[in-house]
C-alpha cells in the first residue's frame, strides 16, 4: 500500500489548498471527498448547449487584497479581470448597488455631490429615530441598526425585504450584530468589491481545482465520506495519520449536542432563448413580494469569451433562500447566541483530538470568502509543517 502522510477530508478550496501546500513540502496526501467532484461549493458545470460556466452553488467571484493568497492562487490560474457589479430591482426600477452616489441620487431624484452626501444621509437618519426608541439609544436589532446607518427610506427599499427573504424572519428578530457596517460610498464607484484584484479563473473554476490537485504526491478519492471511511479497514490502517477535515464540525461528533443551524438556498435554473437576459451577472430583487433574492446570469462572468457572449441563448438562475433542515445543503451559518454556544461545545470536543485539524467554512461554522479560505488554509498547513518538520 502506498504510504500516506496526511489525509485531507474535503476537497473544497480549503482542503485543496492544504493538500497542495503539504504536497509541495514533500508529504504524500490522500484527499477524500464525499461528492463526485472536487471543488466544494465553488464547483461549476458547463452548459451543454451554450458552453456557459454555471456556478452550481451560486455566483462566485474571486476578489482579494491578500498578497500571499493572490500569489498562491495565480500559480494555478490566470484571472479574466472581470469586475463585479450588482444591480438591484425595487418597485419596477433598476439601481446600481452598493449604496452610493449613483443609487442615492437616482432613488431620491437628486444630484448630490460627494461632499454633500454624508450630511444628506445623516439628515435622513435623524428623521427616523428608532421605533420604539431603546432607552440606552443602542440599536437593539438588525432593523434599528440598519436605519441608524442609512435612514428608513433606503432601508425599506433595499435592505428590509431582501433581509426578510434571506433570513426568513422579520429583520426586527435578527440581532444588530449581523450588520456592523453599512457604508454609503461618497462616489459614483459601482464596483461591488473594493479589492482591485478580482476576476474569474480564465479557464474556469474546475480547471483551478484540477491544477491545485495535479501533483504526484496527491491522490484523490471521490464519493468517499471520511466519517464512514475511517471505520473501514483502509481507514483503520491510517488511524494514526493526521487529518485536515473541512466537513461540518457537528457531523464530526455525530451531532452529539444537536445540529448547528444553517440557512439554505434553492436554485432554479432556466435556459432562456435570448442572447442576453438581464445585461449583467447578478440582479438583487429587494422587494419582499418577489419570492427570490437574486437572478444570476452566468455568461456575463466571461466577457472575454466571444462564443459564450454571442450564444443565442443564456442560462439564468433564480436564488430562493430556504429554511435549512438536516440533510439540506448548508450555505450560511446562523449567527445567533444559541448557535454560538453549540459551536463552543463542539470546538471544546475538537480541541481534545489534535490529530484532526478542523477548518474550512463548515468546520469553522463561519462564512469565509474564497480568499479567506485559502489564506486560512495556507496558515494552517504552514504551521503544521513548522510543528512537524
Ligand atoms: C451563496 C454563496 C455565494 C458565495 N459567493 C462567493 C463569492 O462570490 N466570492 C467568494 O470569495 N466567496 C464566495 N462564497 C464563499 C465560498 O463558497 C467559500 O469560501 C468556499 O466554498 C469555502 O470552501 P471550503 O473548502 O471551506 O468549503 P466547501 O466548499 O463547502 O468544501 C467542503 C468540502 O468538504 C466535503 N466534505 C464535507 N464533509 C465531508 C466528509 N465527511 N468526508 C469527505 N468530504 C466531506 C464537501 O463535499 C465539500 O466538497 C460564497 C458562499 C455562498 C454560500
């Protein structure tokens, strides 16, 4: 049997990064994933009719200001320079997000300059004291917090309905802590992310994962759930080997303290017989009476691909938030005190078995952008190498 130095359970971007760093350092790595392909939630499909790259688990745009991550990821792919812009549909009109001069001027029918905007927003906020006013003047929930940043009209048009759909509850039931900042840009910059390094892998996300795992010291076994595989003779024979696990932390302990709550999503995909459906990659639907939150149109992620852009049809996808139940795909951790308490119990269990390093978005029970996932994986793998040199 081939020698295995390390097991990586989960071939998402976190696991693949760990695997590559360890393989580059001379370790022989066995990567297991319970799905039939590597890539985790960043995995894409290609539409057979149009060649469009479809982001199976929702739109993924790479963006970062982390030098180390940028240097690492560009060893495996070039980026196409796509710059993300998001539009919002509200009451029959289309606006440019994020909140900034473009949106505010259009929404209020004004022509504010950058220096006039902060005072205008402050006056809007002053018109709408919290209702009912908290005695300590501290916003007590999501709604009060958001209104304290942007005032009620903008909140109701662009935040309230979207948030209600996203979290399946009245925003007044959500903690203020979800929304720590709601900046209003005093400029006409409608670039959604402030990171200058952004884009989509030129040959697609799947090619990025192929390149990450393309190393003679990495072997990949798909359709293999490590939690059950470790009980098999093959797994038992490697019971001494360090494991980097990026599955759900509660599953690792058989949901001993109960399942951690998640928010899930349902994607409804449609091929439409028009060259261009909405003129951009993502439109948010902010009104509560539209049941979906966003429509994605994937061809716009590859403006450099003339064949895809000129294809006579397009693929769109409506995104519907869902109440999660065990067995559903987990998308967003639910940041409520009960979940934090549960997580602390699982983390305490995990600390007792240092042979299994738990990470990634499911292991940390935390939303991470891809660059943060890679950054955390680089750090985790490098400190393992330092401790085990
Ligand atoms: C809707 C949505 C949109 C997003 N958009 C962006 C974006 O635009 N830009 C951005 O930077 N980030 C985005 N993200 C974040 C991005 O998806 C994450 O950063 C990334 O998926 C984290 O990778 P991961 O490896 O930690 O987890 P995952 O991608 O979930 O990978 C975990 C892997 O582990 C496997 N696994 C689980 N349990 C086991 C087990 N027991 N045995 C074997 N394998 C197992 C799973 O099958 C999976 O392949 C988005 C996230 C969501 C929810």
